[in-house]
C-alpha cells in the first residue's frame, strides 16, 4: 500500500479547489539535495602563527613552570585562556513601604490573578526573610495538627478509662477475698451465723482520741478460745452434755421437713436437683447388683 503525503495548508485556493480539467501534480517526496552539500560541522579556525614555534611541548612546559611556578591547566593547543573576572553586583537599594521609588502594583492586562498574587508576594519586604529562631529547651518545634490533637484526646480518655476499670477490678477482687476469708472462718465455727447475701457491712469503728483506751471489745484471745474447739484428752470424762450458745445450723436449708439427699455425688455434677437424681440412680444400680449377686449365690 503506497504511503500518502498530506498537502501543506498554504491557504492558496488555486491549489485547494482545482478545476475538473486541471490535473493535480504529486507532492515531492523530499527536498532536492545539492550535488555537493556543505558539511554540517564547522571547521575549527586555526590561530594565527600556530605551528611557527618549533619548541618542544615538554620543554615549553618546563620553562613556563620555572617562570610562573604554576602548572598550566588545559590543552596545549595554542589557546590562551583569559581569566574570568567575576562581576560584582551593585547592592540593590532597599525598598521600603514609604519609598517613592516603589511603584504601585497593578494587574496587567491579560495577566492571571494567581500570577499577580505571586508578584505581590515577591514585592513584600518580608517575603525573603528566613526564619532564624533559636530552639528552646522543652518546647517542641513540631506543629500539632487538628487530627493529632483529636487522636491524643482519644488516647488520654482510653488511658483514664483503663485505669478506672483496673482499680475497680482490684477493689472487687479484694472484697471477694475478704468475703471468702470470712466465709471460711464461719464454716470452721459451726455455731456462728453465715453471712446473708446482700447484707450491708458494718460501719467502721470510731477512731480513738489521744489517751483514750479501747474497752468496748472483749479480749481477742478469749474470743479465739471460744471459736476454736480445744482438743480433748484421752482419759477426759464428760460430766454433762455440751451446751451451745448458738444452735448449729445445717448446711442445706430445710423447708417443711423437705431435705436434699445427694449422697456422695460431687459438686462438679451440677445443681442440687441433678445431684439428687444421680444419687437415686446410683442407689438403684447398687440394689439391682446386690439382688443379682444374691440370686447367683442361692443357685
């Protein structure tokens, strides 16, 4: 398939809209080349008098070093490099707000508003001032964002809530341990009443004034003797039946003569009703086994 070349839009109507009798000539493929085109690279100009001095290069370097004490830099192509002199810029006059030389800034025709704002910022006297503040100890240079402030506020609230819950759990654990200790002591002393659930604790005792003697309680050693049962000797003789200041209470409550018979079923089996049912089944199995063994012996 031949490649087609677009015509250049030269705006000439004679080439654009041809008459039916005129034949359109094909476009040229490329520009015509001259028979001897000029080289693209420019020839290096030869310095005047180059090559007339036949002094060897190494000897010329030694003579230059002896005369100046410096080693020449660059190539030995005969070019003399002139030292570049640095231009010293004249200090610009300081522009002040009240100076008459400072022209009033106006937006130019066709200028964008953003470009005009940029020119205004550059013309301000404090636009190029660098921040040179010394760092103060204990003061952070980090500027906290609103998102970081919100996160820190949430974290502080979480920490306070965790501390409050931790203190509450510790207090509940201590109260539970104290109640368990009191309950264990009550079970050891069967004459003492068990604590009732939901019963409020007694209020704390009044603090004693300086010089006051606490005679409101009995001797603690006597109270311990009453609570603890003394071991009886081997040859002790009982002269009278025991007397109880408080009637010993049963482990399970008895209502209208109803009792719970759990036997040897452990507490891990479940509730009292389940333990009682398991005890009845156990007793039934034992009686059936004994009956079978009795019948086997008779035969």
